């Protein structure tokens, strides 16, 4: 399922992933430092860029969906990110009521 | 699922050939899920406390774009070269695999060097772990990531030694693949440190 011994001769997937990661990094940097948007908008945008870049790593570099257990791996990571969002957003929201 | 019946499958890349290897790789993914939870708690602590700067410096005063960008590019490139190492491994080329692993190691060492310099610089400016809640949680979060990278460097050196001694076998291939997962994962965590700690700190 998704993996076999058929070899590509040039690592296109990796190079495309790397170029996109660089673009996303510099885009986030530009949005944060030079876009002049409000702090809320900036944080919203750069978090989205980070999630895209993390997905690139998982799919293009880590081959998350390959092998028989690709589905389990993907569900496992999706669930762990769900836990992360709940822990982080839940803590920040709760503590926003403390002085 | 007919494939699951075969204990040894010639059509798959080396690291997936035995059932044991496949289970090891799946197990490592489960471990990475637990690592996400670990870092989530540290991010939560940091994001709750990062404006509690007490009498110490704020994130905005402390962080320097250039240093952070250098660290980010070093780690991102090392993740890329680690991917190339696995690519070479799947083509059956031991020399290519070793070369890219070595490049990955050097970039990782460069990252750690810059991070240690950054920490020393902060301490010299009077920004230590004891200065404020912001700095305590900052050093714990970023330091835990740095400790992971340091561990990864040591681990990768051991794998390289095994590759030199035993060559490419289903066993060593599986070990390379797992250390590569770990390495890429460290870059995933860094993307969020870059975004939620450094960039956010420079904005707010």
C-alpha cells in the first residue's frame, strides 16, 4: 500500500517539500515582521503556515501514509495534534481569566 | 491485508521487510504521538506565562531575528538532507546514505552550537531561568527541544557506526528509518517553536 521497491532516480518529492518549507518559513517571517497587520491576524496566519509546513514534513519527508499501518499512523498523529490543540488552547483560554 | 500474512516481503523497501521492523516503525509513530503531547504541555505552559516577564526582559527585547533564522534554516536543511539519506537508502546506495547522514549530523551540530550561543548570550544579558516565569518556561520548552536534538545527534552517530560495521541490512535499514522519523519530528516541533515562541514574541 503506497510503498514498493520501484525507485525514482531523483528526489523530486524531497526537493519540492524543501522549497515549499523555505517559502513558508520566509512567508511567516514576512507576515510577522513586515506585513503591518494586527497582532491577532498575524498570529492566525503564521499558525496556519506552521501547520501547513508541519504537514509537508509528515507527508513528504516522513512518509506517514505509506506501509500497511499508514492509516493507523495518520490517525495517531491527527489525534495527538488534537490533544495538543486542546491542551494549548484550553490552557491559554482558561488562564486568560487570571489577572 | 493479504500482505500481513507474509513475514518477509521482497517487494517492500528494506526497512519494511520483516514484520518485526514494520511493528517497530509503527511503534515509533505511537511514541511520536506521545512526544506531541509532551511538547504540547510545554507549549501550553510557555504560552500562558510568556507575558509574565517580571523585572526581566520581554520576548520582544530579547529575541533576535537573525539568530533565530539561522537556527531555523540549519534545522530545516538538516531535515531535508535526512530525507535524502533515506532516499539514497531506498536506492540501495550505502555511500549516499552515509554522506547525507553525515551532512545531517553536521547541520544538527551547527543548530545546537547556535542554540547554545543564543542561551549563553541571554544569560549574559541577565536573562536566566530564574529571572521570570517567561524565561523559565522559555528555557524549559526550547531546552527540551535542544536536548532532543542532542540526543538525536548521539543516536545518529551510533547508527552510522552500525552501518559501517554491518552494511545495509533489513535491520540497519529499519534503524536508519526510525532515526530519520525522529529527526524530521524535531523539525516539526521547531516549526512551532519558531512560530509560537520567536515570531509571536517579536509581534506581541
